[in-house]
C-alpha cells in the first residue's frame, strides 16, 4: 500500500517523535496518521499518559538495529517475562483503579499496521541472515529531510527592530551564534528592568520547539524547570523580611506548614523554610510517573505533587543525640513560588 503525501509526513513525524521520545510530538503524529482517541478521555489523564509511555517504548523497539536470531530469541524471552509481570501488575492495579480499564484508542489506521508489519518482517529477515542493519538511521535519512521540507523554518533570526536596546542586540547575536553551531535546540530570553514591569529590556527567542518542530517564538509555552528560581527567591526573601498578609512573622526556622498547611502530608510537618530553600527538605519522588507534560506546566498540579510527596531523612553519624538531616532536594523554584503565594495571602495557584 502506497502512502499519501500527508501520511508520509505523519509517519516521518511519528518516527522522529518515537526516537526522540517526544511525547507531545508523538501524540500529534498519531492524530495526523488517523488515530482516533476516546473523546471522553482527557489528554492529561493517567490512562492517556500510560498509553503514551507504553507505546513510545514499544515503537522504539521496532526501530532497533537488527540483531542475530540467536541473540534475538534470548532477548525476546526476557522481554516476554517482563511484559507478563507488567500485565499482571496492571491487572492488579485495575481492580482497584478505574484507570486500568479505560479505553484510549477507538481507531488505528491500517497504514500504520502495514508499516509495522513490514518493519517486523525486515527485522526477522536480517536476524535470520545474521546481519546488523541500523534501521533507525536508514529511516531517519528519509524522515528528517521530508519533515524539514514540509516545515517552514527560517535559516536565520529576524533582524533586530529599530531602537532595539544594546542588551537585546547582544543576546540576539549570541543566540544566533549558538544556533548556527547546533549547540541549542531552542531558547527564550526575557529580561525585565527593575523599575518597570511593563517593558522588556530583552524579549527574544531562537530555534524550534522540537527536533522537527515549529519555530520557537517569545509566545511559545515551554516548561521553565527551575530557570526562574533566582527571581522567585529574590521576591521570597523580600517577603520574609516583613509580616505576611495575615500578620504572621515567618523566618528560616518557621515550619513550612505554618504558611502552607497541606505541605505537612507524609511526615513533612517538621521541615522548615530554611531547609526548603537550602535544598535539604528531603523530598522524594515528587514527579509521579503519571505526570504529563500538561500537568508539569500546571502550577496547581505541581503544588499538589509537592504537598503529597514523601520525605526521607538520614541519621547523622557524628551529629550526636540522634540528630537527623534531610536528603538533598534539587527542586526549589516551584516550592518558592508556592510559599510566596501563601505569604501574599493566596491559598493556591488557582488564586
């Protein structure tokens, strides 16, 4: 069966998303290929996240380098045992959770099934012949140029507008230098002056949103991670220097639960503001497996994740009198934002 031009572009985007493990691009590619998802299932639901994670891994296996049949049989035996254990675990979980029984896909296009079947046959033939073929490299040689042709990407950044500040001109030149060298995929830089909150000293973007994504602009939504931690800590330290809106005095020795009661869950009631800011809160597994990209960029969702996270302490060998210390936690920005909101009288990110 010959693919149409739209199907070829969708398949190329699907291959690149699979090998790059890009969840957002992967879902977009499936929709372009004709996958129909359950209309009642929210894209941010645990069932949908589990579907994406599972099929990303399965498709990545299909694009592996071919291996001899003898080695492949041993690998498949181990893979089968692993899948059996996982299926039993999913069945067990589904008995206690409706997520396990949720239907995600209502329609799988035939062109995808034909493609995967043909790829599997080629893998088996190469294994029987005891030859190693880098399937992903072969496919990417066609997929990436096809996507580049179908996506309008400027070769260089637009020139600086008239009257552009010297700072922005320097930033534009540096970003273009990094982009030309292939050192970055995409970047955004925004700088606000101290005296004003309306006009940017610099507000530029360069690169693209994914390996073969659309051009990145200043309006593109990307996760900040902890890039904003400097600004947040500066504001939080200023708030600590004066009473809260409710009249409470908060300092580094104040338990976090004093201003954020929900944070006391799972034995975190003794953690102080100072321990939180010094990365000694000991938070563990604060990013659950079912956390999706949309959930990651939701401030309300992240507050819930941190509040329900567990905490681990280590006994000090030379601390004396059973002293304890918290394991190092590298997440600061989102926690500082949550504290700052509550010190300003806001109950959560919704406010």
